[in-house]
């Protein structure tokens, strides 16, 4: 069970967690991470880990102002490039119903959320928050544990007054960069 005391830092404090310019470039990316992954490695495959009504993690519920027992729509995926997980993403949408402005998330399947998000003109996005060594609650059997050496970011997207919390975890950012590591050079 993931710890409930995850410490998230505000956007202005990224330098406390990340000193590698390559890694920081990924963490501060305001555009589509899916597109950036494609540019770096080519094809991006979405592996859906879990999707459906669930109780959010305590830090997710707190960020969304929900009761700890509230149910939301939760979608957890890994984005794979060259067969390796490059990014884990977890989406939490409270007040789930067919009339929720985010209802189309239910039909994404293996389509990346970023393709939907960056096609919507009526979107608001909060500032990022950062965490280090965030345990990933949705690891699949046989998958290497995610947590130590990882960096994560999260933000809330709002559409027609409805929030969507997106947490993205970058595995291996504590490793030295290699040709196959998740980092890439910051674009000028």
C-alpha cells in the first residue's frame, strides 16, 4: 500500500528535486509529453493498467478536496517506447457520470490522454507540483518497482468546471543518463 504522506512541492521548488537539465526539461514540459516521447523514441504504446471507478489515493483525494472514501474514475497507464516504460500516468476524475465533461476519457482505450487534452480549446491547467521517490500504486506483476530514483509531477486540468488530476511519474530519473535512459536533451 502506498504511503499516505506523499510530500508534493510547489512549482517554484523544482530545483530542490531536480538538478539535471535533461530531466528538468521533461518535468517542466507544458506541451504534450506523448508528442515529446514520439520525437525522442518513435512509436508510443499505451498499456492500460487499471481503469474504472475506484477510491483515489489519499494524496489524490486531498488535492481534489474529496472525502477519503469518495469514488472517482481512475485510469492508470504506462507509456512504452521501444518496449520500455518511459512514463506512468494516473488520471483521477471526481463526480463521475456520463454527463461529466471528461466522460470521453472512458473511451480512450489505448489512445494517450495527451492526444485528448491538447485537442481541447477550453482547458485550464493548474501549476505543477513535484514529488520524488513516489511509489507507483499500479505496478503490474513482474514490473520493476517504481519509486526510488523517480520524479513525478501533477497538475489539475479543469474543463467546464470539472477537474481532472493528472499525475505523471518518470521512472529512472535517478539513474545516470544513457542512450536508453528516459531523459533527452532539452530543446532550445
